[in-house]
C-alpha cells in the first residue's frame, strides 16, 4: 500500500514538473489560477515581437509586462516587470502570489504588455 501511494505521488510530481516546464516555453505566457487560491503571473522573452498570444501585438517588441489581482477590498494595483530591450527572460507576479479565495467577491486577474 505504501509503495503504491509513493508511486502515485512521484508520478504526480513528475507530471506537474513537466507541465510547468512546458508552460513557460513560449515567447509570452500568462498563468492565472482561481479557485481555493488566486494568483497571476506573466512572463516574456525580451527583444522579441509579440506572438499574438495573450493579446500581444505581432508588430511590436515587448519591453515590459504587468499583472493585477483584485478581489473584494484587496487590490494589488499594477505590478510591473523589469524593463528590458535585449533577449532576457522576464517575469512578474502579483505581490500576493496567492490568497485565500473569498466566495462572496469576484476575483479579477488582469495583465498587459508594454512595448
């Protein structure tokens, strides 16, 4: 019984690690989680034009991104990544990476790109 439990846990960890590495392989990426815990992060590879994914402009080079989490009386405001102009991987999280979901309020997760 213990061996099968550990095998399931190990398989789950490996699947999660593979999925997490696959998510971050694009030029632009946004990860939003909403449920028991709410969070948002955005990332991009600087020095590249938008791919059209996540509302990016295919004709302009992204230099910065931002995220925002709002729920009830919690508002993180816009949280900006570092500004880059060369090929550099850049990521931004909401300052409250996760928070316990309040079922009485709607959670809004926003992001955007600066060129």
